[in-house]
C-alpha cells in the first residue's frame, strides 16, 4: 500500500491531477501535505465512493489531522452518536433517492449534537437558521424548536438538498450552497463558467472554501477511524432501540418520565426540541422519542390519563426510525391543555 501511494505521489507531483468524474481524486504535491499525514491516507481517499470529485490538499490533510489528533476525544464521542442518527438520515436519503454520503454532513455541521448552536444562530443537527427553518415549516417558539428534532430536521434538510441539486446539478456545488446559500454559488458559476466546487472555490466565502475539504476529511475519518486507533465512545450511551410517538395534544414530560421509569435527563436527551416541561398542542403532531422498553409503561400512562377526560385523542405509534405515514396507532383519552 505504501509503495502504491508513493508511486501516485511521484507521478502527480508537482501538479494537481484533475478528473471530470465524481469520486475520482485530485491530489496536490506531497510537499504541501501536513507532516502527520501518511502515504496511505490519500490512497484510501482515492478508494472512497463519493458523489463529487475528491481532492487531497493541505486543507483536507489538516482537517483529518485535527479529527485524529487534537480532536481525538471529541471525534470518538461523535462517532458513538452515529448509531442513533445514521438510520434516520439513511431513511430519508433513500426516500428522496439522494446519495448515502450526505449522511456525513451533520457530522461536520454539528458533530451530531442536536442542541448545537452556531454564533450566527443556526441550530440542530443540520444547523438551520430561523428563516430557513420557517421555509421548511419547522416550528420554533417558546415551547418547541423542531430544528432539534432528528426526524423533522432531517427531512427538511434532505428536501433542501434535493431542491439544490435540481437547480445546480452538481453535488459539490450543492454542498457549497448548503453552506453559503445558492446565490453566491450561482454568481461564482456565472463568473467562471465552471460547474464544480474546485474551480469556483476561490470566489466563495472563506468558510465555504474550507467546507468541502472538511466534509471529505469527515467522511474519511468516519469510514476509517479504526485504522487510526479510534473507537466510538460515549460515557452517556443512548438506549437502543427506541420508539417514536406522534403526539397532538399536551402531555407532561415529568409525568411521562416518572410513569415510564425513564430518567428526565434521558428524556431530554432524546427530545431536546421540547423547551418546556410539557409537550404542547400541535395539530400536525410532535414527535416523542422513548426507549423501546418504555412502551408498555407509556401505554399504561395513556390509559391512566384517559380517565381524566371525556375527549379521545389518537397517539400515533411510529416504528423505530420510521417517519410518517403511520399505519398503526394508539388511541387514548388525553386531557387537552391550551397554552
């Protein structure tokens, strides 16, 4: 493997090799690589499937080094979260027929932390700004922030990516537009006549210039962490599997935690989008995530609540990782609380 990598370096140095087909490698001179980068890494990059052209350059190398060295502990925590969120991402990407590699975008955007918030005000796994969230009908108010909901935010993000691809026709441009907005990408394409990220990179905002290199590094580390001695690690493991309920009427989260024998802390970790101690009313319905083992206790809780009201409301029971439409449901009498 080392000999192969060295051969590639000698052939390509000192120029950059350019390929038109997605998934092929553009590699800069070895002299510009960070010291810590081994010959094997660019060879593995060459072998990675991707819907866009891959370039190995100093920025990609620096990002990989940061994941593997300075940010090693945080990288292992991030990798542990993939077990919870990747099935959700994969479901929606398959539903919209988009490349599976897009599931790595939230690793770069938020390190898979649903409560992540940027200095600019972007929130959630996919880092939605308020205006964008509103466009995709994600609820944000004093009670709920659906940007933190892994189901709704993921479908909104995948819908957005799908629309950008219909407009731009190139995944590297789509990812740039996801970071800085389609207007700037369209402008750079018009000025250059080029239709891929690497040829318009210099015309994009500095943060966006680094975005695709950072994503390439993220994909590399997520696929090859074991080769570098990393292990997914979390001191606070999240229960698997879990059950998802679609709730339309108000429920008290403290009551749910108590009756379901789930810690309030875990309930908050699974449902960070609920900003108060209750689930508010919602005609569209709000998603409540519970450990699978809590299902029987939750059903008993619903029966208990049904005795307090003459009205009957349906609580939809969703299969783990399966969003609507819902074919099965649990009907119970839930007291309606206006807010």
